[in-house]
C-alpha cells in the first residue's frame, strides 16, 4: 500500500481530479486484473485501447485512473490523473510503486538486432561463476539469482520488469543483465530505470512491420543510449556502422569493441571449429566453447562488460573458458552416423547469413549443408524473400517450411520466401509445409558427415498456429529422428 502522490513522483501530469493522498494497493493496466483500491492505467495498445475499459476497472474497485483524456463521466471518490503518454507514466509509476528497485542493483541493458540473448545470458553465467548473486531478464528466461521464471517477451512490460527487479532486491542480487528490445524502448517499458551500462551488438533488418523504416528502427535503439547518465557506460560494436551513431549525444562514458578495426576492446580469431573458438582478446588468448564469428563478437562484449563492471582480466578469461552455449543458439548434436544437427534462433536475414557463413567456414565442403528454415506469420514480410535468397545461396540443399504461421496461411508465407530464390538455386530447394515432416526429411536426406541447420525457432518449445500454441521443440524432434536412423 502506497500513497498515490508518491507513485506519481516524476511523472508529468496535465490534470488531477480528486485526492492524491489516497493509498493504492496495486497497479494494473489490464482491467481484468483490477481489484479493490487498485490504480488502473489506461494504455492505448495496438489491439485495444485501455480508455474503453475505465468504467469496467472502476466497477471492479479501481480507486484511481491514469489516462490520456478524461472520461466524460467522472465517478465520485475516484482520483483521475491525466498525462500525455500513459505508457511512459506507467513505467515511472511502476518504478515508484516497487520503490525504484533498479537503483539498488547494477543494471546493464543489451540492445541490437542479434546477440542480445547470448550476451545477457552469458554475462549472467559468468557473474554467477564469479560468485555473485545475479539477475537476468531475457527472451529465453527470467532469473532471480537461482529462481527461474518463464519469459513471455524480450522486454517485459514495465510493471513486470520492476516486480522482478524488486524480487532481486529482496534476494540481495547485485548485478542484473537485461535484453532491451526496440519495442520495449518505443513503448517506454524501460523508462524510469537506472542503468549502469548499455551494450549495442549490431543492427540489421528486423521488426520493420512495427517500425516501418530502418532509420526509425535505428533511432529507437539510439534513444536507449541517449538516456544513459554520465555515470553509466556505453559499449558499442563499431564494426557495425551504427555503433558510433548510438554514441552520438550520449552522456555515458563511451567504449568500443571490434574484430576488424582499432577499438578499446579488440579480438582476433586464431582458431574456429565445431569444438569452439581460440581468441586473442586484446593481448590475451582464451578458448571458448562458443562457435563462429558472431560469437567472437559476443565474447568480446562479455569480456569488456565484465572489466567495466570491475572484474579482474585474468579472472574474466578463466570464466569465459567455462561458459556454456545458450539454449537455441548454435546448439548441436552429432548422431552415431556422424550427422551434425544444429538448432539456431536465426530468424533475421543477417543472423541466418552469419550462421550459414560460420558453418561454411568450418566444414570441409565434402559434405552437404541442409538447411530447414521458415518465417513467422504476422511479422515483417519484407525479410521473407531475403531469407529465401540467403538460405538457398549458402546451403547445398534447403527445405522451406512453417515457423510460427500465426494467423497467416503457411503457403502464402512460403511463396514469399521462395520468391527470393535465384534461378540457379531452384534445384536446391524443397518446400514442406509441415515443420516436423521437414525436419524428418532433412534427417533422411543426410549422409555421414553432413550438416543439418534448423533455423528460426531456437529455444522456443511451441509452434503458434491460428491463435493456438502447440508443443514443438526443434532440438528434441531432430534428436528423435536422428535416433530413429540408428535403428
């Protein structure tokens, strides 16, 4: 229970009708969850407008309402607060309601198209191995030190973020690593949080169904760095031309990392094989079980962040050598027939290209590279032909299949993927709508020493079709089919 005036602290208010001295028991933006003495924040969403549910929330017991426009009919005993942007106000309110938990731990945000999950998850691993209590907010899972919770969004809503940060405070968590998505930034979910650092991994084609243009997508990412304080650090990958853009106007202490040019933190790949990478990080060598050029960037970002947070260089290198791959990120199994199956979350053109180029740089070219790939429904359609072009150009055989078709017809998605295949690559391709059958076919096509890449879903353990989620785990399914081949 907390006074309304206290949870409105730092929120910009246009008008208030009623008393701010009342006490609020909980905050909600979903009218279905409202109970007696709750504060209801009316959010204008993509599907529904919370302003249409103000009356419902009050009938369920809301004692106060935060909105962007006052209702025509005001109810006695209810305090109405008008603001310009309720999403932004919700984030500030949530932070205040949970007693500003981000100020009591060392919070680092990671943003970029690819690598967010890997970097945050490996930083969590590394700091746990170093003996600290650590928190994690990622696409794969949420960790409050040892306790695991299921993740539903890359960046949760601001109430959920602050709830988990508050739990971390209660558990004595010192460091927290958090994925910061473009949606999360644009919808003000991270407003009011105090970050000790921000990391930029890279920027490539993604989410243009939401942001409309690449420039808008880039500029939304940049807002995260614009808001960092002068006490925070900003660490950016300058092999990506957008890295320096992120640093423009940022008040944070600026650091860079790169493989291809001079930077504050630099690495060189000495060995690259399915067993892992041998890297020279600045002046020191380190072996990691992670694979591929893209993971060399991830390891470098982890090394730099750990050093900026105060860990000793020798200790960081020792800990990096013991890190394990993240669920659904270049996870692989090798069958008794010496068939290698790799499951990876690559669902953007750039991520798919990185994974395929990594495999091609390691393999001998005497074996087949069979790729199983699709694209999600109700998402960015522009990338579909690009995914078809990249997979068919960089694989010896490709099976186009369903990903999460959601409300779209799978055959429409597949037609758009196929449109990107160049004529000389037609003969490499095969289309099987059923994902399980596509994986089975890839296993049946494979011979000894061949490589199967199953891309797009990674850690996901479901397939979303027509509003329903069905159990579906790429890694589990490919293991089953490879085992059947042994019989």
